[in-house]
């Protein structure tokens, strides 16, 4: 199986553009944020615990997201691999992922970074708030906290994956989704 990571700050368009990558490589899309929002919607114990952290724009504990992820790995058939969206979010999750994959005789095949400026993050998330109604998109303070978390604990992953030589990055600041998809498709042409 192939393991691809769609990386980038909140609002970069990971969810929007995931299908471009999954269709190209026949991958199952796994968004840890979506999995957590489903747990909240279903009213599970996990969802109840995660909700306070998510609504405040904070990360949920590594073990929680890693447990959900492994469960999808173990229960998926019919794909050539996975596209991880929103995971890993910090260095310890990346190290745990390496261990989880090594135990399966696998590794991360490619990391695709979608980059935008902090101003674009703020503008896009405010726009999304009106459409999707996510609690963690609603306040400027929460968005700022997520941007700060991205810079302090998530962005160091760029160096982590650059060191393994499988990091690929594009800027996706075009005003339209289609414009950014052209940029992303051109990058995918260079990834095996
Ligand atoms: P996202 O949909 O990726 O923007 O994630 C929404 C929220 O879910 C994040 O702000 C975190 O609270 C939580 N979350 C998603 N993925 C992770 C992860 N890999 N580690 C910790 N928390 C996560």
C-alpha cells in the first residue's frame, strides 16, 4: 500500500483538493478532523472528550487520533493506499506513524505540502465559517490559535519530511479552486 500525506496549514484547501490526489493514485482519503467531527455528531464518548479541545482550536491527544487512524488502516480494502489529511500534526505523531507503518512493512511514500500565507488562512476560514458552520471556524481568536499551533508544532514537520527526501510543496494562493488544482496536478505529475 502507498501512504501519502496532504500537509498544510488550516484553510490551505486540504479537504477541497484531496480528491485530486486520491483519484490520481486510487487512495482512501482519511481526514482526522472529519473522523473527529463524525464522532462528535454521533455523540460518542470519544467525541464528547474531543469536542472541547476542537472547539477551542487545540489539538486532541495523539493516542486518540492514532487509534482512529489505525482502525481505518485495518478496515479498508479496495484501494492502492491512503491519503492522510490533517495527520500528522506534530513530530511525535510523525514518529508514531513511522512506527505504525514499519510494523506493517510500509513507509510514507510522499508528502504534499499546500502552502498559503497567514492572511489567506484567516480570509479563507472566515469564508468557510459562513458555509460549513464549524464551531472552530467561528471566532477570530480560535482561528489565530490554530495558526499559532500550526507554526509552532506542525510546521516543523516540513524539515522532518524534507530530511527523508519525500517532501513536495506548492503555493495554492490562486483565487479559484480550479486554478489551484492546475498547480496541484502539475506537482502530482512529478510524484511517482
Ligand atoms: P481539521 O479538520 O484537520 O482542521 O481538524 C480540526 C480539528 O480536529 C483540529 O483543530 C484539532 O482539534 C483536531 N485534529 C484533527 N487532526 C488532528 C491530529 N492529527 N492531531 C490532533 N488533533 C487533530
